[in-house]
C-alpha cells in the first residue's frame, strides 16, 4: 500500500512527526512538504496523511489551500491528519475553524501529535507568549506517539511486521 504524508512545518516539528509516522508505517511512504506538493502527488496512493501545525488558532494557510484545491481527489482516498499545537483539547476546534465541513468529513481520522518549541528558533513575540502561557524558559517538547499509533490504526493502514 502506498502512503503519502504531506506536511506543513515552520520550525521542523511537524516534519519530525512525518518522519516518525514513516518509520511506524514501514511500507511505501513518501514524505512531501506541502510547499513542494502538487496535485499529482496524491494520484496513485492509497492513503494520504496531512500534518499541520496551528498558529493563531488555525491551520497554516498553505495546508488549507492545498487541501481545498484537491478536495475532489481526496474524496476517493483514505485521508488522515495530525495536528501539532499547544492545546490537545482544541484539535477539533482548530479543524472546524480552518477546513470546510466537507473536508473534515473526508478525514478517516485525525489526532493531536504534540508540540515542540525551541526558543532559539521562534520569533520574539511567540517566545514571550509561550513563556508566559507555559511558564517555561527552555525548549518544550512533547511527541504523542500513542496518537500516531491510533491514527495508523483508525486509517487501517496495513503495517509490515
């Protein structure tokens, strides 16, 4: 089975999650940044997984645009999504604020994948906001591997063992 993981990333965490998913699936998996993805990249695959971080309460525009431009093709695919953000409990809300009901309904599964904030990489405003919200001075990191396993299971991706 062929799987394509299309991810959007600003500081690298969502790409890291894509790599982790590829390792877990252990089958024919292609990783593509949404900035390099084209409609043709989803033609001959069985599964598509989108990965996107949340900024200012919504998914990144490049991912929203790609999904909207390809919604007809996605209707014939098994589609899943992982969302990276600071708030696990708002994952559904982030999707509702960013995607049409039609696109949300096309998702076989979606999960919260965790977050990573490297204060050396983020902008000053983001750094101050996170430090205030989380009361942290150093990098914060949480990869939700259990959720990634659930995503694979919910999508029924056949794993080689």
